[in-house]
């Protein structure tokens, strides 16, 4: 690009053209005519730094055409100009011998020319043309030092030589650094400032450079890539994220299929902590052969299903065996990640079974026979519960176990790491809902007991329609409310604690079952499918942003139009007369379940009627035809996107799940983990 620009420029502005002798010399250098160059170098009249019409001198021409001997001749003799530029050219073209020859040239020892960037050298010596490409400036951006260029070009030997000679890549300052240099550069030339940072990072992130400056390049690369990811959010000018992907290339170097490329890079030891780091931050790394084998080695039982553990757990009496197993054999085998995974999974399955059993007494075909008596809710015969049944007691025990589990996890991981994992947030909500539900029903039980103790009237009023006046005035009003007399549901107020408890418990059931998804991630069949589904959630949230804006606009518009027609003689239906009615009508019309005549008014108000029809019609077209179809298209697209590398995503999710079982905490599954409470407190006391 630069050449084309220069050529055009030169033809018309006609700079001082070289004379006959100079043309011969330059051509000899360009085409590798060694005898001519040697002969002409001894000529006293020749200006060795002469340039051709492209403003290239003999050294640059010889370098560009890889004439090693001519470069050697040129650099031996009289002082030669633009040696720095020739070096950059040799590096960028990968001419190792020429680059080494030039690096050894004495002129590099002045002003630390090998380590400073052309731009910095210009500040020291403005007249120098050491690094200039032509009269206009340097070949590359002025912040490119030889080592940055070599690192970017992945020239292993050149980088090695440069590091040996003391060259390093300076780590760029923080983006918003307030030091004098940064402020000056930012104010003078913001574009160049950003470019120079990007160039430096590109050099730093190069696998060759990383593997040469540290014994553990992978760790450093991950650190760097973490920094770059963070920066990509701040520095919008250049999405440094490109680099982040480039980073990951480094690890391919270590994989067997790519041996040829990475022979020079020392193989790296993957430590466990490093793998943990990988699983948190880098999806693609987990699939890396080395990491994957390491993980499998840590979880041998997952790979070889023949182990005793699996066969035990698969047998039909697994639940009984599991309980015995958990209670009595609390040995070291329990600590193995696979056993932990299996026992925790089984414990959750038991919990779900309890949830199912707990509602079975209201299923029609259930006949209460003595062996199932423990399932029946001990109700006063007309609605209000007076006691918890065994199922509920066990569910509470499990909930307590879950709570203790989460507390220890929060304690061990710290709040930050705890919140990062979305499953933990789900668990938190599940716990809050279940505990609130139990507290509410406990309050109801207590009130019922107290009021029963206080009064002994047994006259039961079956429904609200009958006489309410026989209230006992000797006890407080709330006791009358809870007494046996008003036990029928028709007497309850909307905020009755038992109603609240029942509603929350239903929510809790749904959340408990979603936790199955967490375990399903391990399955090869369901895992990828489930991840595809989860990824569409993001799309739905984005879509909702636009949808609620449109929905809100029509909600307010239609409500304003019809809010004065609330009376039955004004409008055929209640639709749009209140905010609630408007919301209901608009929401259900998304699914075609609302009446289009909702906009009609009984009075002869044509204008209102027409505007109403227009608004409602426009709403239907925009939401049903456009928005809903857009949502379907979005889901389609992201589903097929994920499907393409669902294997990778699944392996990532599975590895993450595996990692969560590697740590030593929470060996015992819920609710047996409650046994550890005293131990834990004892541990804390001893520490103090
Ligand atoms: Zn700074």
C-alpha cells in the first residue's frame, strides 16, 4: 500500500533521481550481484546511502530480496543508513540469518537501539534515519520495536536472540493511567496511543514470547487473556478480544495433533489449580486434549463404569444401600469426586421422591391404608393443618441439610465465587422459598393450637354464608379466626399463613425439579440439548426488552382511551376500562384468547371506536405477527448456533460440574451433612 502511494507521488513530484553510478549500484544490490557491489563499495565517489526512485537504499533492497552476502558487505564497510529498518524488514520476512547479522551490527549499541521503539529514538535524536523506511517515516507503526515485531511474527529464534540481548516488551500501563507519558500521548494522538497498546499486547500475547520469558507460559497466558477480556469491555476502540482468541491458539501448540508447529515451545505442566482456572474462564481450553485427559484421570470412575461404586448404585435396592453406605462407611472413598457426585445425586432424587409422596394423599386413587398412614396430612377434618406429617418432617430435614450445605459452601468459597455460579443462586431462592413456606405453616399451626386451647366450642360453621355472629368475645379476635369454628377454607382471608405456605411450597416444588438439569449436564444425550435450551434464554431476555416497551405503550394508550367507559351501560365488555383489565386483554390477545369487540362502546362515539380499533389492530400486528415471529427466528438461530458446537459446550459444562466435586468440602450428601455441624463448630472454636 505504501509502495503504491509512494510510486504515484514520486512520478509527479520528481524527487532528486539517482545518477548512473548509483543506479548501477542499487540494481546490483537488488539482484544479488556480489562482485559488482564489492567493487563499487571501494569507489570513492559513490554515495552508499543513495536511494532509488522508490526511496529505498541498497541495504533495504538487498534485505528485501534476501541477499545475505550483500547485506554482509554493505554493513561491513562505510557507515550505512537505515539499518534498523532493514532489521525490521528481515524480521517481518523471517530471514533469520540476515536478522542475526544485523543485530550484531555495532550501530545497535548506541542509545539501546535494539530495545527502544523507533518513536522513542526519534525523541532522543530527531535527525536519525536509523529506523526510517523513507523520508516520510518508519515502515511499521512507530511504536513497533524489533522484539514486538518478531513476537507478532512468531519468529522463535529471533525473539530468543533479542531476549538474550536484553530486549523485552514493556507491559502497557492501565487504560486510564494518569502518568505524564500516557496523558501526553492520549492528548496528542489518541489513535496512535490505542494502536501502540494493541501492538504491545499482540507481542506480549504471542506464544513464542510467552514461552521464552517464563517457565509456565500457560498460566501467564491465562492471566493475560483474563486481563484482555476485562479490557475489551473498557477499550471499545479496539476490541482486544480478538487477541483473546489468539491466546487460545497457544494451547493448541501443546496438543499432539499440532506437534509440528509447536516443537519449539516447551510442554507445560497442567496443575490442578490451573485446570480449575481454565474451567472457569475458558470454554475452548477444556476441550484441549491435555486438559481433558487430566480431568478424566481425576475422575476415573466416570470413564470406567465397571467400578463397584456404579454397580452398587445401579442396583434396585440402591436407596437402602446408599443410606447404609452413607451412614456407616464414611471412609476416604466417599471423598472421591465420583462417589460424591453419585451420592449427592441420589440424595437429591430422594428429596424429589419425598416431594411426590407429600402430595399423594390428595390424589384420587390413593386409598389410605395402614402402611401409608405416614403420608396423610393430619388435618382437622375441614382444612386447617394441625400437625406436620412424616413426609414434611423429612422435607424440612432435607431443607436444613441444603441450608447447611449452602452455608458451608459460602463460607469456603467466599461470597464472590459463590455468586458467580448460577446454580447457587437457584439454590438460594429455593431455600428462601421453602423456609418461608415452612415458617408460614408453622405460624398457622401454632395459632391454631393456641386458639384451640383457649376455647372449646365445637360448633363448626361449614361455610361463610351461615351465622358469623356467635363470636366468642372473651378471647382476642385472631383466636376466633383460627378457632375450629372457622376452619373451613371459605372463612380464610387471602393472606392466611397457610395459603401463603401452600403457594410458596408449590413454587419450591418447581424449583427443586429444575435442579435435575444440573445433574443432566453430565449425560451425553441430554447435556447438549439442555445447553442449547439455556442459551436461548438470553435471546428471550433481549426480546422482552423491546416487547415490554411496545406492550407498555399500548397498555397506557388503550387504558387512557377507555378508562371513562367503566360503567356497564357504556361498554359491552370490561376490557380496557382498568389497568388490570387492559393488561389481561392485551396479554391474552397475544395467544388469540381475547375478544376483538373489546374496543366497542355502546354510545354513539365513532371517533373513539375507530381509534380503539386502530390501536388494538396495530398492537396485534406488531406483537403477534412481528414480535412473536421474531422471537421464534431468534430462538431458531441461537439454537442452531449452539448445536454446531454443542459438543464443546457440553464438555465445558460437564468439566465445570466435575470441578465442583473436586474440592474436599461437603463430602456427605444432604441431609447427612447435618452431622458435621458440631464438628465444624468445634473446628471453629479450636481455631479461636
Ligand atoms: Zn502511564
